[in-house]
């Protein structure tokens, strides 16, 4: 099946976002995409456990456990007994983990903003409105 123009545009957008993310990760010292996804998942659901993290990342609990061990060693994640049951652990970001995600987000936004700035000013607002609609982000 041949791709349509819309298909090619969507693939180009996917490549652009992936490229921006990979470059931003590289600027932070080469964090892996899985490490960044784990940190992001923990930012969204602080206090989650290993099973929840593994499910959200699509990996096994044992793989998630090894990943968390590396994130703890980097001082980006805290592992503590869960407040509701000592049989589970609770995972939260450290200040360092929040800072590395903030730097990652800042770098990605900067690179994407540079792409948007290449558009004519009257087109930027339309593109941003369309992206907000597509991603269900409320426009203030």
C-alpha cells in the first residue's frame, strides 16, 4: 500500500520529535530512552510501585527492578516501603530526578521552538492551536 501525503507528514513529525528527544537526551549525558520514560512515568504517578511502572513501560517487573536500581544509584529515584503496606515499595523522584527531567523538557522545548520559529509568524499560531487540539492541551 502506498503512503499518502498525510502519512508522509505524520512520519516526518514522528521523526522530528524522536530526533529532538534523542538529541536532548544526549545533551544530558546519554540517558537512555527507557530511563527517561521511567522518570517521566514516576513524575506522572509518584508513589507507584514496580508492577505499575513495569506495566506502564511494557517491561517485566524484574527488568523494572534493575532499571530502578540504576536510577537509584544515579540519585534520581527514591525507593521506600509503601505507606499502606510494607509488602510493596513506593517509587518517587528525587530532587535530582525532577531536575534532570526539567532539563530534558527544557532542551526539547527549545529545539521544537526553533523549528516553529522557522515558520511565518501568522502560521505559528495556527500550528500551535492545531497541536493543542491534537494533544488535548487546553489553550489559555
